[in-house]
């Protein structure tokens, strides 16, 4: 399930312009070849675990692994048509903020099992501790991302608040079992700030990420993994040990995904046609619409 989650992170980053068949081929190769190899390095007593690297439930092993692949996919695909024009950044309105909010609430609820279940025991103290630190980080992420986006954009941005929640959850995932509740709040609050700033950063770099997957999963996966070394209350983990593990995952995940995407692009093609992209992938890829009656968006 964690391997599948890593692949879904990529799906949001490459949305609205990738061929479904090409994405499925990428997912098949990445999840069956790359993920099992790098996953075994930590969980189950791998060589990184022996070197003191700690990642409870996947800030690196799920979120950064997916984030590095998402970065590679964005680089190979390029931005959506009309996203960056004449030196300006044009926002594409979200389809449904209420549905996005419900989706985040579902993820938040599932994260309790995601993290607490990774204790691999029914010990009430261990699981309860993880539940508390996980929840506090999510709340802190919402508060800090809402506050910062309000300051920068002069209005509170719901999408930033939602991504702030997810950023806090991603960041606490590595160390939910080894940090105090107060420090989990700090980790989540920093994550909320990072997600807002990195959304602006990736846009300035012309890396088109429709759902903010890089900001949520890659940036805060890295931050959460590093935070273990900073806030560890057990004395077993260090900043250097965490940095070493982060680098060990970055290289094979990014370049492995980049190789897969490039091969797919050269063989079966990776991007839909301009006409399909403007009309919408529901019609181009599936021959049907999720919602009928909308006017075709052509003024870009």
C-alpha cells in the first residue's frame, strides 16, 4: 500500500497532460522495480537502518520517493498549455474546493492508521503517542499555512490551508514516534510555512505542479526526515544520519524515475495532443465526461 501511495503522489504532479497508458506503465515499473529496492534499505533491518537512519512511516520512503519521481515527471512533461505566458504565471481555477476539502479530511483520517499502524504493535502507549503527534502536526500545518498565505495573498487561501494540513502530516510521518507533542507542533508549523513558500518557488522555476505535490510531499518529506535528527527525544538518531539517508534515496529515485519517463517518451509517447489537453482528458483518454455541459476552454 505504501508503494501505491508513492505512485499516487506522481499522478497529481503530472495531471492534465499525461497519457493514461504512459502513466500506468511508469507506475508498473517504478513500483515493481525501484520501490522494493529502496524500501528494503530501511524497513525490515536494511543497511540504512543499521546506519541509524529512522523513518517511521515514510516521510522519505513514501513521500520523498514519490516526490523525486514527480519532479522527474514534471521535467520530462513540461507545463500545461497556457500556464506560463509572456513571463507571467496564470492560475488554473480548481474544479471543486468542497471535494478537495473532503479528500483532505479522508487523508487526514487515514493518516492515523498510516502512522500509528506503523508502530507494528497494539501497545496503547506507543500508538496513542503517534496519534497525538500526528494530529498536532496537521493542525499546526493548517494554522501556519493559512496565516502565511493570508499575509502574502491578502486573503486566506483554502487550497493552501489544505496543503498545509497534508504538509504537516507528511513532515511528522518520519518521527511521530520519537518526538514530543510540542515538537510535533513545531514540525507541523514549519511544514505549513514551507509548503506555501515552495509553491511560489516551483512556479518561479516554471515547474508546473497542478496539486502542489512537490511542495507537500518532496519538500516536506525531506523536512520531516531531517526533523527526526533535530527533535529526536530518544538520543538514537542524528542530523547527519538523517541527511545521509535522504541523499541515499534522492539519487536512485530521481534518476530511476527520470530514466523510466524518458524511455516511455521515446517509445510510446508521454503527453496527450494539444487538442486533447484543451478539450480535457476525460474525453481524449476515456471517451466520456465526468461532468457534461461545460464550455471548452480555448482562450489560452
